[in-house]
C-alpha cells in the first residue's frame, strides 16, 4: 500500500521525534494539519499538540469532498464528491512542521493524502486528487526521466485594500508604480510580512509597489517546485494574517479594478542537474529544518555556452526544447494559470502588462513565455489566484513533452502585440470556457492531472463558468433595459 510505504520512509521516525521535541520546547498547544483543495484553498483539521504521536501514525480523516471545498454546483449537486463518498486520510509530513510566528501556541504541518485502508478499490493508495502529492510524484518522475529537476520562483502580486466610507473597496495606497513613498505608506505591513515570512522559511529577497492601488509584489528565493508551491501557500496565509492585524483586506482576486493593472504571479523556471541543500539560518529553532531548506548549486541546464554561442539572445538545446513544449501547450496551460472567470478581465484589458500572445520572446512582456534572463524562462500567464501545485505540474508536463519530443518553439516575437492584435493562431484563450475547452483537447497537460483530479478540477471550473454565464448583472440592465423598441 502507498500509505504504508509513506509511513515507513527512511528517516520519518526520527523526524517525528524531532517534531515532538519542538512541541515540548516551544510549548505548542494546537496543530493545523493542512493541504490545498483543487481551487487552492487551504483546508484541513486542527488538533491538540498532545495528540502528535497518534497524528503522525494514523493521520486525520476528512470527507473526500474536502478536496473540492465541500461545495455544490448551481443546481445543488455536490462537486467532486458527495456525502456517499468515503473519507480520505491526511498524514502529516513532519519536515514541514512550523510554529506560527503570530501565535506561538499554534503550529502548522502540510499533509499527504491517501485513500482509506478499508476502501474496496485501491485501498491505501495515494489519493489521485491530492494536488500536492500529485506534484511530488510528477517531480520525482521528471527527475528520473531526464536526470534534472525543475526549480521555480514565483512573483506573487496582491493588493492591500480597505473599505471606504460607503463600504466600497479601495487601495490603501495610490497606483504609482515603483513609488517609494507608497512603500512607506505600507511600511509596517511590509515589515510584518517579512518577519513572519522569515520565521516560516521564506528567504525574502525583494519587492516593489506595482501600478494598481495598494498593489505589492514581494518575492522570495526560488527553490524546488514542491517547496516553492508550499511557500506560496504560506505567503498567502501570512498576508491574510497581517491583514487581520492591521484591519485591512489582503486581496488575491486577480482584477478588482477595471482600467488598472491586475495581479499576476509569474512563474520563473530553470532546469538543474545535481546541487545541494542549504538551510536558511535562524536565531531560534521554530521549524523543522526542512521548512528552511533551499536548493543551491548544481548545473543550470538552460545556461548558454557563450564561447560557443556569443549571441546574447539565444537558447541552448535544452532551453529550445523546453520553450517548445511550453509554447505547444499554452492554450491548455491557460486553464491552470488563469483559473477563474475574473482572470480574463486581466487579459482583455490590454496594454496593462498582461500577456496576450500565445508565443515567446526575449524580454517581450506581451508574450506568454518570456526569456527573462539567459538561464531562466518566465511563464507570464499565471495570476494571483493560481493553484501553485497544479500550475507546476502542468508546466512540468509541457516541458517534459518538449524535451522528449524535440519540440521547436518557432521564432521569437519582438513586436508589441498590444499594438497589433495576435492572429487567431497565436491568440491565447480569452475566457475560462475557451481555456477549459483547450485543456480538454490537450492530452499532455491533462496527464498532469490524473483522471480523478482532472474530473474534480474541471467540474469546479465548469460550474464557475456556468454560474457566470447565468448571472444577471448591472451591466445587463444598463445595456438592455431600454434596448428596444
């Protein structure tokens, strides 16, 4: 059984004992056992820290519907799993254990999900709809197949908002890009996020004020795909907590304001062979060392040999095939990167730095794929609502196809496609409905979401699209109330 193999992994017992020591030394009283639903929501259970030994051995049980937010479609039918379904088992991964810096009495730990041992079909198997476990499996297969691993760094944008006198949402700052005075307006918020981030293993590196009200981008160091996804989830939780402390709203909705820039989450990726692990130093041990682990060193397989190729704008063979895979599957990847109805407000409000071209270019921000550095590829479609586990899995599948199929990306695009609209051949999907149709037709990207995970994810997204199409809004009244006679 997969569940038994997981429980018997070498070093697990030692890690469990180390967590026990942390609990005792830090006087932790309560633990959140958490994982990501298909929509990127953090779900799970809480339990007293005195139950750690039992938690580590037996995990906690939740209804299968937890992975799909225990929600129903607009006709009242359960999405993904109904009340007749069994219960999954969430087993903690001790190396992800961390005390919460805003309340030392509480800790969190990420979980891996399994089918119950009493299931008739596939008892004790890894749960196919476990977004995080699925990425871990794909990552291991990718490394075994190609002898290299993908490292990811994300650029999470979000907005710090408040309610106006009439309840309207408004930014805490003005929409002045790179304006240091706007950073000053949010100085205490920024410093709090930095402090909490460092305590939870995020090696914060830089940030800036973007060009929407209250919009900040705060970056942390790139790392292995799974740890990067965990840290993006952690970063969102940190921002939500800081917002509570300052009486603000941490807004991850992609485009809350028409005519102003939306919030993206560009994914920068590179492919590495070998390397080591470096633990981020800390004054007080409040987490397992795995929380602060970062990949260092190794050989970046995208690096161009400038002696052999002095052209500053070129790709080596690995980079060419990787970009070829990404370009070939851009339409389907859009369903993962731009995963909400609101995401397409970002794409349709052109000229505001979001990509509209289903192609690639060097430093061309109007393209979905940008070569942002000689040894790094930037995927620009992902936005602030992305599920990082599904996104990384999709990118990995597309690159795998490019490497194995020797796919050529074609010529780069240097034109500003805001001035000249892309042809239909090179146009990205411009609605959630179009993106889901593209995902249906792409066997490679679909393979990144095993059949059950694909079913649950797309049922959520199709219901979201259906709800949107069936909703009467103020726009309908303004447009059609006096339309005829």
